C-alpha cells in the first residue's frame, strides 16, 4: 500500500519557505487544485514547519534540531561565529555539512556548505532577516519585483517593530547612521532590519517558519497534503514535459510514481539541481554561477550605555533583547550587506573583573556579493551516491581577485562600524569559512531569454521543459549580498501565480484521465 496518491495537479518537492510559498499562493488562487508536497525530512515542530526557536523546552528544541540534521545528526555543531574560529569544520544546529566534495584541489571550495532536512527546511532554523535587494542586487527584468517582495513580506510575516522596546536599539542605529548614512538615499540608509518575527500579546517572540508561509489557508485546504520522510528521486519526464515525480517512502524504502500536471522543485540551491540532474534534465547552466556570500564578522561593546532596568533582563539569567537587529543596506558603492545584532556573550573571553552590561555586546556581520563565475558550480557524479542515494556533489568554487578586494574592503569597513558603535572586541575581524552564510544562489538561475546561461524563465519554469518549475535561492540570477529568502519567496509567488493561471492548460495526469 502506498500512502501517496496516483495523480495530483501540482507536486511540490521541498517544504522550505519557497515550496511553502507555492502551496500558499496555489491554495489562495487555485483552491480546487490538488497539491502534494514531498519532504525528505521528518516533521520536527508543531504546526509543521514552525521555527524550532519557538519550542520553549531547550531539550525538545535540541531534539528538533538534531532531527533536522539528516545524515549529519549526532555530529557536534557550533552556535556562534566565535566557535567557528576554532578552525573546526562544524555545522550550525539544525544543519549538516557535505561529507566530501566541498573543496577540490587548488580551489577555495565551500567547506561549510550546509543543508537542513526537515519539514520547514532551513527556515525552521534561520535568523529571519528579510532585507530587500538594492542596486545591482535587484533583478532588472522583473517589472513587478517590488509588488512580489510585498507579497513575500506578507507570506513570511515580516515586521520591523518587534524590537522597538529594546533599550539600545535606537542608539545602535544612530551610531551606525552617523558613520555611513552621509550621501545615501532613504532606502539605503541604516534602518531596522525587517524580520520574519512577531510578538505575541504575552510579549513572547514568534519566529516565522514555513508554518507562517503555509498559513491557515494551506492547513485548511482539503486538497493539500504534506508527505514527510519522502525523498523525490527524480522528476518523471515524457515527451520532454514534466509529468510527475518518483518518490521513495523513507518509512518503507519503496519507490512510487505520482503523476502531476506540474512539478515544482524547491529542494534548496544544491539539491534542486541534483533532482534535475538525476532526472536527466541537464541544461548547460545547471549548477553554474554557484555563489555564496563571503562573510566578515566582528564584535563590539557598546560604549557609554547605562545598564537596562532589571525587569528588562530575562529572569532566567538569559538576556532579553536589548539591542535589536539593525541593517546597513548594500549599495553598489559599498557592496556589503550589514547585519548588526546583539550577542548573548562575548566571542572572546573578557577580563573577569570587567562586568558586562546586559545586551551591550553586539555582533557585526558584513556579507559580500560574489563576483559571478561560470566556473563556480555544483557538479554531480553519476557513479557515486550521497547518503540519500542521490548523485554525489562536487563543489567547484574560487574567489576571484575582485572577491579578495571586496573582502579587504569589508574587513576595513567592519572595523570602522565597530568603532562607531563602541569598543571592538578582539584584535581584528574574522573572515568566516566559505559557505557559512548559508545563502547559496545561482544554480538554477532565472534568465530573460534562453541564452544558455540560465535554467528557467522569469516565471521559474525550466526552459524547454513545460510543467517543471524550480524554486529557492538558486533561482536568483544576481549576486546578492543581502539575505536572499525574501527575494526567492517573491520569485516563488510569481511562479505560483503562473501555475494558478495556466493550470488547466497543462495535461491532466494520466491516472486522472484513466
Ligand atoms: P530550504 O529551506 O533549504 O528547504 C528545502 C527543503 O527541501 C528541505 O527541507 C529539504 O529537506 C528538502 N529536500 C531537498 N531535497 C529533497 C528531495 N530530493 N526530496 C524531498 N525533499 C527534498 N536566510 C535569510 O534570508 N535571512 C536570514 O536571516 C537567514 N538566516 C539563516 C540562519 C540559519 C542558522 C540558517 C540555517 C539559514 C538562514 N537563512 C537565512 C537561509 C534560509 O533559511 C534559506 O534561504 C531558506 O530556508 C531557503 O528556502 P528554500 O525553500 O529554498 O530551501
């Protein structure tokens, strides 16, 4: 007996925020469409896809993180940039690293390229920063980009005021603004970071995951079903069209075929090209232009601040939020995206007789846009398998002289920002191992025309494969420095609208016709 249907209208692969965005828009705009969503990982939170930070019990939260770590579960993880400094190759909680193929001879590689395998994908573990792209980060051939980003905000539940009560938040912004705002227009000035979070009436923060993207519309849609622990091994192709998926039920090991009018692969920027490759869909640009945001971090101690009132410091001894999250937007002149947020502790030990004012230690992070290269790519090896039995990955990745120059500038800039807010902690900023940003992009990139340098059209439909859509950060064609999820959810909205509009024009699944 199979737990899967024989045929559906839309099969979605992957339950991260971009797969969830397809389910949401289709539930809103094509409520009669029968949708099946397949997720290789288990359900680790309630409602399905919820952020694990919302799980109050630390032991249950740690369990949910470990269950998200797929084949890496049980390996030691790190939590703060400070721990990465030790030089160990470790994943963040809720994620796991590639066992091999992450750094090839003579190349920089992406040593800490990571994945999450759980309902909700990486967005059950993310920080929720949702800045908008600016300048060259924007996709110039999408005239509706701003409206799509508004929709992305709606789906992800983005707010800007969750930390307005935090006592140091305005001060941090003021000090950063004094250092960088001169000559910038409104949108590029220092501001509150838009965050996928809201505050409940009792004051607790609720972080958005795919549960928020699904919303009640999907949860109450009788035509929608989510199948966890279900690995899509390939897309079924007939007459050069996508006609369904082959899915392995990880509970039984049995493989089944589910026919569909349309297939959406939203399996992250490294596994979406893997599914296409495994299906024999191998356009020249597949896996190419792989890009990640090199990241420089530093910490500073806010100067001239008074301790916040006792009642604003959480009773458990843990810190409540004092300094919020601030954003220094990317500009083409200063090609970094800056994220400045409170750290729970100093990344380097401070003198014992040096009491720290709660919330006065802030972490500064600058993310750099990559100099895009055709040669930076994820390749797949047919005769070698990964731990799920899919074609093994090889990551080819090299920083160019332009990348090194941008990184040098970022290291200088972050020192200035640290001095602007207070006293830097530690001798110099730290450059994170490549892959640490968790923002892999470009591998199934969107293009305006089928010129061999893109994988899908502006609606995310794969060139020359009707019925096959791709989703996720891999679709973003520009080199962004800002956190990419809002942008990839916006692109998913466009693709989902196209499917909702044209669904009847795609051939019905064979099982349904019979
Ligand atoms: P994912 O969320 O990765 O989901 C893909 C899903 O597909 C996974 O659940 C996976 O198990 C599933 N899958 C893969 N292959 C298959 C298959 N063959 N069959 C079935 N299922 C499959 N981004 C931001 O924009 N802002 C941030 O502040 C931010 N902070 C982050 C902090 C952390 C600690 C982490 C881990 C990530 C962070 N990110 C952030 C990145 C963000 O989470 C991702 O950009 C986002 O989740 C990508 O969404 P997605 O739907 O494309 O892919």
